[in-house]
C-alpha cells in the first residue's frame, strides 16, 4: 500500500543513504528491496481527503517507475490501523 505522503516523498527516502550518491544505484537498491518484499501493486486508498497536491499523478509515476499496477479502494483510517497492527504483530512475532 502506498500513501499520498509516500508517493510524494519516495525520492527523498532514497537519498537517506548518503553512502550512495548515485541516484541510479539507490533506485536499483529500492527496486531490489521491493522485489524481495514481493510487491507488485500499489493500493490507492480513497479516503476523500485531498491534502497532497497531485497525489494521483505522483502515485502513477511511482507505480510506473517500479513496474507496479495501481488499484483503488475506498476506505478510512481503519485500513491503515489494520495494516499497522498486522505488521506490528508479524515483526514482534505475536500470534
């Protein structure tokens, strides 16, 4: 799942590792990490909020760059809470 914030700021996230001044190398690393995670689609969650300018276009650019398909779902904050709790349980190995 991607959020408007992630679609808007993923380029800055690639710049966190200052050891890689080469943007192509950083992008290659990001693609490898996403591939290892099994990512292939971007879920665009339509919450009715429009607080990020051009979020649809940014999501499309992100998806195209990584070779993902985009699908849209309607939802609210509960979707994000459920995803967070699911990830937390998996990371902490909670049954």
